[in-house]
C-alpha cells in the first residue's frame, strides 16, 4: 500500500504537459488484486450516509459491461465490451433475468455475440437495437429461447474511431424519435436497406453527423408513411423512416430530463446543455453555424473530483479534475427521494467515482450546481471500480455499471512507453452491476409486464412517477398504433394532474 500512498501524494501535484510516466512505478502498483463483490462493496463511500449499494449481477453472469437497458417485461440487456480495448472482436449482449424476484439477476443467457465493441442497447419493436460502429444493429429472438436468431443492420456509416469514441447512447424521445450520441468520431450515415434509393437506381443518401448527435425514426413496416410539410404546397407523404443530425456531439452517453432537455458529455467536460436545436438556426442564413450547446457548470467550477483511490494508470493531465467523464444520466426515479429527482449523475471511471449535480433553471438553460462539498456522491477506495454508465431502473433505483478491470484507460491516451508494455486486459473476466437506494428502501411488489398489458393500461403508466415506466409505455403505444386509446390520451393530455403525464400523452 506504500506505493499507493506515494502515488496519491504525487498526483496532487500539477503534471507537466509532456510528462512521461515511470514504467517501474506502474508495474509496482499493478500488483493490486481484484476484490470479490462483497469486498468491493465495503470500499464504497457515499456522501449521503442514508444511501447504500446492492449487487444485482456479477461475473461470470456479466463480463465487461458498459451499458444496459430493460425491455418491457423487466428483462435486463447488457452490452459487454469484452473486446476492449483493441480486439479481437468478441463483444456480446447478455440477457439477465431475475426469475425468483429477489432483486438479483440469477439467470444469464448470451443473447447475441461476435459484435464489434458493442456499447449501447435499447429495446425496440420486439427486439433490441445495439450500437456497434459502423452500424446500429437490430436483434430479435423469434422463438423465445432467449437468443437472437434475427440480426440485421439498420443504419451504417458511423465512423470506427477509437473504441472509446463511437456511436452510443440510444434512448426513446418524447417526440417518438430515437436519439443517439455521436461518440466524437462522426460519420456519413445512411439506412442499410434503402429501398427507395434502390428503386431509383441511386446510392443510398448519407447524412453527415460531423460534430452532431442524431435522432431517427425507424420504419415499423412496409407501407407506413407520414405527412411531411412542403413549402411549395400541401404536405407530401414520405416513408416514416427518417434520420437527422442534431445539436450535441456527445462522447459516451447523453442524459435527458423529463422535458426533453439533453445534456451531452465530454471526457473533460462533465455536462453541457443543448439550449436550442441546431435546425432552428441553420434555416436562417445569418444564424447558421452558431453553437447552440455549451457547458453549464458554475463559473467557479473547474470540474474538480475528490477521489479516494489513485488511478491505476497515471495519465499526463492534471489528476484532480475530470479526465474520463461518461455514462451520465438525469435521475428520473422515485426510490432515492425528492432531493435526488432530476439530479444529474456522471461517472469518472479513471478516478473510481460518480459525481452528482443539481440542475438549477437559469433563463433558457441551467446551472449544474455541485451538491457535495469536498467529496463526491460515490467514491471507492478500490482502484478496480470503474463506473462507466448510470441509469434509472424500473424499480426507481439508480443503477451503476461497473467495468471492473485493472485498467479502464485506452492505450491511445497514455505515455508512449506504456502502450505496448501494459497488460491492458488484466481482469477481463470481471464485471458488476450495482443499484443504489436508501438503506430502508423496500422494492415495489409490481414487476414490469408491459408487453402483455392492455393499451388502456399503458396510457395510465404515462403518468407514472418513474420515468422508465413512462418512456416504455409511450414507446409501446407508438409501436402498437392502437387507435382505441386516442380518447384516453386526449383526456390525459388535457386533465392529468401529472405534468409529465400530459406531456407523454401528446
């Protein structure tokens, strides 16, 4: 442990821009061993002593997790980037199930495999969307055995940059579009099966996402069209499938709140805000190109982090500040209590912590205020703890994906002498998922079973206190296109005491 103490003291000194790390010191520090999940739990320190963490999945049931999402029935899909940092290709999607309802996902199935660096998942249309540059893939289990037997490319053309800088972060938006994060590698994106272009004998039209995030409305079936405004006349009917570059340019993850505000993240900038969508300015010649996204931390907030364990691999940057911010979310649940609702959470895996911000309205934007003084929401003394993704679960808890390995850094970002001498995959057989809740929290008796729910029941869930239930109910209603609930939706939009419920009903 003496080596750790010396490194911790050293890291509190400014690091020169061209600093080369001593390989011998790194080798000495890398003798640290992994902890069991029970041992790791004892290393967690919460700023709020009323909170605790609970293990819901661990190796061998989950390995190298980087993102997760629940389907309509509460089954948990996990993107496993087992090929990080540089292959060979072996990424997987794991399906986890809690069949005995004890809160632990004890049944694991490999839903899909042989995927290149999968880093995002989102249930859609009876299957699963997966981000894996250069593609967004669609997988579906058609025979009910828990394994995908349908696999096809939905969108392609996302640039295959550094494995940390690829398309990711899919989520369902209030406008019934699917949103995604650029990853900072850009691309020229097109539909993989562009039937309209084929009929015309032309190549598929590509959309540049240079310095932009994106949204798209996928095709739900042959013959589905929407009315699109036309400046020269009445609306024209075009295929429902649409893809659009939008403001943002987020790196890994793109948080959003109950009202549709989006908060992109960079590794060194934990939170920014999309103040206005770029398309509204681009159609005005004098305003086109003006930046509509900006950092919203307080002026005196330089992104300081308060770590309890030194990083396992030093990098040539000031080490008291964000270097790997990612996996952010706006908490939209009901388990942590009202003080946490609408708060912003962001992971800092290199420093083994998760930070929290309170979003305070400030004119057309927000100020992301620090909520803790001299400490962070969650920090671990275990240098193998690497939170990389956060989200709100169906039970209202805050979930943290733990990429439990010795090294989370990518070889591209370290001193030249370490790129080929560091055992980057040490601990590759590990991975954990934690849920955070109050110590006296009791889980709800109701488990998700929305795929079998009547459409009228889905309408009621649009006013649920938990954003996961609202989003899932809205998505299912759109997929079903059940016109029998139009009247109920109108009533909710006009009279519901729940403001989010009114918004979702629209």
